[in-house]
C-alpha cells in the first residue's frame, strides 16, 4: 500500500491491470446484505490490505470518495449495506449492526475468499463513520484477527441516553430513517433503549486493548459530540496503554469540508499499521 497514491490514478496503458468492482451479497442473520468489493490496479503488489466500511445512520453521508482513494492506494475495499438499509434484506435494528460486520469480516478472512480477491488476511481493517463508528468498535471486540479499526465521528447510543439526548435520537430515527426498512421508528428506538448498555462503545472496552485504533474527531460535530461519545473511550484505552491514536479535523459531523484531509489521515494510518507487527 502507498498512501501517497490516494489521489493518483494509473495511466491506461495496461487495460488488463485496471481496478475492478465486484457485486456482492453476504448473508448475516439469514438476510442478504448487498454491496460491492473494489480491487486495486493489478500492477500493485499483492496480497492487498483490506478495508471494510460501515455506513452511518441511515447512510446518506457516503464514503465513496474514501473507498476509491484507498483502492487507488492499493487496498481491497468492501462496501456493504446493513440489514434493512439501501436494499439489503431484513429490518434495520441497531443490534444487528455489529453482527453484520462480524459476518462480513469473517467472510473476508476466509482463505477461499481471500485467495479469490487477493486479500491479505493479516491486514484487515474496519472503518466506520457515525453509527458505523460505534458498529466497528463493537464488532472489533469479537474479531481478534483484525489489524486495526478506524472510528470516524463515532456515535455512541449508550452516551446518548447517559447525556439525555433521547429526543434527538428518536427524531433522527423518525425523520432520517424513513429510507430504511423497519417496523416503526418506535421499534428501532426501543431497540436502542433496551440494549443501550450492550451498544455502548464503553461497554467491555477491555476487549479493545489489543487492537490498533484510530479515532478521528470532527471538531464542529453537533450530532455525535466527541466529548460525550468518542473521547471517553479513547481516554480509557489510553490509560491502559492501548495502541490508540486520536486526530482532530476542523469540520462538521460529515467532514464535508475536509474530505481530502480525512482521506490522507486514514490512508496514512492504515499504511503505517500494515508495517507494524
């Protein structure tokens, strides 16, 4: 992987070497998750580090620019839509998100799949934004083979209840969640309410001590304020001498004004993580 190549494309002089996109469906909880897998230019030495992306709630803020940049740098990139989101089967529930990611990561780690797509099973990363940041952190607690985890402006449902942000959470579900397949906004909210301790990223934080983690804060974040949601976990892990990094970018929750800086931050951290054992 070469993080200097995130914004550079190969010349079209070897068409057979061009990057490719593969449509995917992966089963989680008896439901098919739909998405795609990107493979880098074949002139890049394989096997390739592999990055699995987890979208936020409901996923309006896409990370396609980050995905394509990581592909150009030499990564296999997997984009899957969670249950009930953007065409994937099943109903959307917060408690499904972690299990979806575990299913996807284990699929990518399977030797037969790794051989098919030239995946380096020693260098598999989870990257998640907002609710996806919560999801990748919780999934990582049950995936010891991961090389690292990147949490971008991570949301924490447990913190939302601790800091009395229930109204904002319900309003988000009721309005932004209209594009999702779900029984009702009340059902999804009750799923968060009844499982807030399980969903909280602080819960069982000790299971993250052996993981390399990059936290990226959006300084102007009004959706998932880092002092309430992400920084407490970072501070807890730092106290325990975990291998954690914290970066701050002056932007809003979607990093909409600083996408290139975000891309370089993530790519450089992944490159360094691949080199360290």
